[in-house]
């Protein structure tokens, strides 16, 4: 068994980064971080969905985010220190290495001299950091301190044990060894301001056995302020100062440091009212060669939040009365008069439907005029004139939010009684109508502005039928579906999880524990077990012969699961952001097309992963089969006011297949099967209505745009989903012949019409679709851009990739492979050629000459990376899809692992190395691969790097182990299943499994497509 040890490499103090450049050869992959590579190291510690803090490479804590949201710049005044008592000359140091240079001038508050930080306190000369997830170890050395010091930070991470891995806890273990020849009297101490204080009143420092609690009471207007964080040790000799000196300026920290430097054990009982901070002290006596470990434990409890995301299911379109303008997620609405209008997007979005009908009135003027905007759906989003029950006039919008003046000549209906009906009967894109200022007039006014300008001249020539300036619609009758219950508890009969019918998100641990004391007690009582089992995972994971860059990439991104990107609500279900902004989550809703890429959770915590399927196919899917690709928080039935995401919805079907194969539970599959078919049928009706086996109609995807026309990217998802449904249906004895035929037609289409001899591409399509392409209006651009607008209109819809070589161009076939669909859905050589083309055309080893007007800081300058798309044969659109010039680590890893599956191991490894070179600690945090936010979920595609070179996966349905090695006949790698984990590999061609935890029942082994005998050990 491989056991991690600290290897000192190139000891030096931290330096500033020396520019944006490729660092190949400067640091050993999967090794320690030293010198300038310590600059940005910040290693997350915490539980899944429970919050975190980071252990920095030099030993500080930062990114303290325990209030159910990211607080990226929260680096509180909290530090450990050591004092070696010597007659007349104590040595006192903060237990950290040198302050990274960027903090001195580039961090928040640096303009005021970094006041309130610990940067000015004495600290160790040198530091090194060795990550061995979930453990991170800082080694400290100083010429004046006769101690060997290591600091190990960790929190529980036990595959298959989601609850113990979701605890709001962390630990910092300080290990001291006397390297001298004399007995040393040493005082360890830990100090913290009350960084849980939320402002105002109610903050206090409370006692707990072995330490203190930083606490904040709830405020009447802010119950979410409630929270506490306990810091304690399990050493009986501990002395606690519960309340620092109350003074001005920097008095409190000044006197706290005086206690440190004098080696004094300052005892101070809990005090009433506000306290600046607290300290704990542990005296140690170390003879020559003796060693001791102080275990500093942290636990936190913040049970309330204001987090609520998602649109509830729509009620009737006209339920809320007149609108005052655009909603928060609507384009600006303009052109209406006064303060009110009809806007059926407000409040429920495009999903809302209904009608608003006027009382009967007599036609006494020649014209009816009004303002109208919104969707262009004749007969569905419109204003109608009714004579009896007959529609005799109708007008619709032009897919713009600007209201435009419209006129009906109604002279032929003079003297008749009629009604006006405003109709919204469209739930899809632009499924709303905007209406204002309906008048009957004898004069044909040229515009609404002219009408208002001459209001004094109206006399009896103008009748205002409605101006929508009142709080309701008066005598007009609104009709539509009833408003649903927006927050039902466990709305489906098969929901077997506990419910949390709360207005706002409540973390899982708040339902498991009744307070901070209970969390701390569990942490204290189970510490040894949790550490032992977490260490077993660590040792098993790192007991591998895979290339070190692969091991580093996989392990570094497992930290995403400990970040605030992931939340877990009280019923145990996961709900996730895409990533984290500086002060909160970024892009909410467990976005299906981003979490498609993430392959770690389904193997390490399959129950948690299946909870995402529960949400997607139950609460986020309606009876049409439309899935809202961003689920609601708290998890509840979602509204359906926006496009479905083709790649997200189809990927979800493949993930059902994968999750079933991992867990082996046929009843779970049987329960979801009707919803799976419903979902796939929706996709076919919506995007492949002519049954060609490819997606033609405009379809939304992970690039936040809609593809027009067939393409390799999303059609590979389509064929993968069809294949998954065929396989699942066969198991359930369902008739899936129509899906099989559709897949076969799609395969032929891709191979004959979407492949150019090198790679798969997109056919941009405008004609022959149900959707109508609307050219750009050149009048909205200056004269210098009119020619460009003409070019754009000739090309068709903006934001396509056309003949480009897309790094995600066969992504659905990668998904199929990592989900356990072994067969080639299309010609495997064509897929391999596409992957070779990605490597040939999209990989840049130096980006200095690459123009990226989009988001450049992911990779730039002399760094290397994999571009999302290039156009090696020409034909690049004038405005290609919006992220095309960027570099995303999640795509790099999926492409690299797919290349390895196809036998292109060296090519895949080069991509991984270029990626990890950018995250070597000098400029970026090695444990925070970002995209649209920090700790971005797409980077969890890195877990597929375990399967890529080895082909190792376990099928619980067949109890079969598959191995298809691309790294020779001898290798060893980590394997996680739903029932246990261990190592898997080949020993001179013979397959083996060594089970380290739980059990893995293997009835059959397939090596490179052939049965083989297995060697199994415990």
C-alpha cells in the first residue's frame, strides 16, 4: 500500500508569480508545492453541502464560507502560534510560512496596510504543501525553531457514506517533534476574532468543552444571521481565554500576541456582551526526539438561509393584474404608456397561459388601435376582436419586447356588439404578449405618441377601452388554469426521501443535528473512526500506477464536492450551482448540461447522484416531458418558462442508464422509466419532428445559445440517449423498436452528412424548419456595420459553429462510454478521427498569438490549453458561439479521457499536463479550477481520467468488471462501486481487484472484450 510522505523539494520562501507562462518541468505532478507554487494554494476542508474553509499552502485559513454561501475573500483574523520557552529569549511564531507576495498589495484592504490581518506577525521561514485528498499537509521549517512542524488539515470523505461526508466540520492537526538535544517547554495556541459576527448586536463568544464558540444570535429582521463555529481541542491541559481585551484600535490582537510571545497561558472566563475574540492554549513538554500532536477541531452550525431559486409552476397568465414593466429575467419592455400594461411574462414567464376578455361594447368608431409586443405566435399570443364567437381581427407581436402601434379598420362592424380578447396560449419561447392603450377612435393616429400628444383634442372621437393603469383589469374577465401549490412536500408517490417544505433552503445537517453542541459532540466522539476511514480512502486512491498528472487532476477537483458549489437540503437531496462567485453561488439549479460532465459523484456517492435524477425527472419535468434544466431550491415542482436544454435533457437519460448500472437496482429504473420515455419523446417531438435521428429544430445547449440545424455535438447526445433507452427498455421488456430505428437513421445521417473525412460538424439550417429565422434589422446598427449585418443575415442565426472542429463535437459519445454503453454508436474510427482533429487543430501550446475577446483569464499568454473550437477548413462565422475562443478545464478533461479510451493516450496526457501547468499554484489555485465561477462543476469530468486509460468500470446489474487497458498489461488504479472500493488492475495481463472497504461482488470479468479469470483479495 502506498502511503503519502512529505518530500522536501526545492525549499524556498513564497515568491510572487513571474508572469503568465508555461511552467512545464518546474514542478513534479502530484508532488508538493513549494516556493512560488505556494502562492495561490487554498485547499478546501468541509462537508458535502455543508460549507468549507481553506487551508492555504503556507498554513493560513481563508475562504471561510460556512454560512451556506461562498465568501471568497473571507480571510479572518484567525491563526495558530507556537512559543518555545527559553530563559530570557522565547521564540514565538505564527504556525504559517511566509505571506504570499500578492497579498501584500493585491488583496482586499491592502490599500490600508492590510489592517486586521496577521501578516505582520513573526512566522516560519519556509513552507511546503503536500495534497493527499482529503488531507493536505503543510510542513514548516525555521532556523530559530528547534521543532519539526507539520500541519495536516482534513475533513471526512468516505465514499458510499454520504452522511459522514456531509458534516459541517474540519480539523487542523499540528504535529511537533523536538529535533534538538534538550527538553523543550512549548505552548501551542489558537486565536480567532469572532468572524461569525454578522453586524449589529447578538454576537458573543460562548464556552464549549476544550475551547470556545464564535456565535451570532438571530436578528428579528434577519433570522439567517443565526450561527456558530466551535474551535476546540481534546487535550485536558487546555486553557481558554474566552474574551480578549476590550479596547480600541488593535489593542486586542496586540495583547493576544503578547501572551503568545511570553508563553503565557491566559485564562479568562466567558463574559457577558460582545467579545473581540478568543484564544486557547495547550502546554507541551517535549524531550529530545519526542513528538506530540494537537488536534484542533472545528464544527459549525448555520441552520437558516435566505436561499431560494427557481420559478414556480405558472398560474394563469393574467392572475396578477397589470404589470409595471419587465420582470427580473425578461428583456427590457418599452413602448408602453403610463405606468401599466398587460405583460403575460409577469410573473410566471412564458409558461403562463390564459385569456383576458373585455365586456361587450358597441362599435361606434371606425378604428380600434392599440400597442402590442411580445411573441410572434399568430392565434396563440395575440389580440383578437370577437364578433359573437368568431375571431374577425387578430394581431400578434414580432418577438420583441417593444410595443408597436397597431390599427384595425372596423367600419364594417359599425353598430355591432363585439369583444376584445387578449390571448396567451403558448408555453414555449416568446410565449407571452404585451398589450397597452386600447382605444376606439374616428381618426387613424400615426402612433401612440401622437394620440397622447393630442389628448386635449379627443372630445367624443376617442374611447379608451383600457389603458391598464389600474391595479386590476376592472370588468375584463381573466381565465386560465388554476394556480398550483408552489411548495408541495414530496409531490410524487414514489418519493422516498424526507421532505423539507420550507420557504428557503435549510442545510441537511440542520435536520440531522439539533444544534452546534450536537455536531461538535458527534465530531469528537467519531473523530478516530472518521479519520481512519478517510485515510483508508486516501491510501487506496493514491495506491496507483497511473501517470501522476492524471492522479493530480482527479484528486484536485474532488475538492469541488467540499465547496459551496454543492448544497444538500434537509431531505438529503443534492442541489448545486455551476460554480461560485465571490459572494455566493453562480448559475443555480444543478444545471443539467454542466453537471453532465461531472463523473465523480455517481461513483463515489451514487445515492446522492441519484437524488439529482429524482429532481430532474420528477420535480423539474412536466407532463409534456419538458425538463427545466435549472431546478428549484428548495427542491419543488419547477416552472417551465424557458427552453429545455437538449444536451442536458438527453444527457440525463444516459445518466439514468449509468446510475442504474452502478447501483444495480432494477426497481429504481422501473420507477423512473415512464418519465424517461416521456422525456425522450418530448425531445423527438420538439427537435426532431421529421424523425431523421438528428436534432434539427433550434435547441438550447451548454453554450447558452440555440443551435439551428443538425450537428455532431447535440446529435451525439441524441443517439446516446436513444441507445440508452433501447438498452433499458430491453431489460424492462418494453417495445423500443421505434427508438432503435430512429437511432439507426441518426447514425447514418451523422456518418454520411455530418462528417467531412476528419471530424463531425454542424449543418446550419434556416429553411425547412418549424422555427422561422428572423434576420437582424440593419436599422439598429450604425452605417459602418450595415455590411456586417448583411453578412450575419446571409450566414443565418448568430452563434453557430458550422464547419468548425468543436472540442465537444462528439461529447455525447464520450458520455455514452463513461455511462457504460460499450458499443460504438457510430463508426468508432470516425469518432477517433474527430478526437485526433481536436488534438491537431484545437490544442495550443502557446496562446500568445490567440485572440480571445471573451473571457481570457482561463488560459492566456504563454500558457497552453485546448480551445473550444477552431475552423481549420475556413468558414468561421462572423459571430460564432459565444465562448468559442475560450479554454475550459472540464472540456479538456473530457476530451483527454475520450482520447485515452480511443487509444490516444499520449495526446490525452499532454492536454492534462497543459491544464495542470496552468493550475500549478503560482497564478491560480491548484484546487479551484474555475469557469463561470470558482470550483466549477464541469471540471469533475476529470474523474473519467481513471476510466480513460484503463477502461476499468464495474457493472452492478451484471456483476461484471470491465477492463480495457490502454497503458499496458500491468497497472493499478482506484475503483469505487456502490457497495465498496478498492484497487483494480492487471498484473502481467491477469485482472485483479483488491477490496479495501465494503464488498464488490464480481461474477464475471471482461478484459478487452474477452472473458478472463479474476484474482480477488481483501
